[in-house]
């Protein structure tokens, strides 16, 4: 997925999907790499929401925060 596609998909989750629907989409429709990219972007987009962090943990994804990035996001 491109950065633009990731941003668009995560923004589409806002107000439209609950955490269980997001889980289903990630489980059924995305590779491990895409899950990592989507969850990392979502974690930062949703102000470090703990539900996104829990979801990432469930998928075995390590979230890189803005503070972890060598280049400011």
C-alpha cells in the first residue's frame, strides 16, 4: 500500500468503523506488512489510542511512534 492509501484507509475508519470491524478488516484483508503500516498510522492518527495499541499487540505488530522515527513525521 502507498502512504496515501494507508492514510485514506485509516481516515475512513474514523467515525465509520468500531474496533471489531477494524480487526475483521485487518485480519481478512491485509498482509502482515500492511497491518503494521495501517496500525502504526492509526495509532498516531488517533492520538495514541489504547484500543489501537491493544489491536496491534494482538496482531504481533510493533508500533513505531512519531518519537521513534529518525525523520519527523
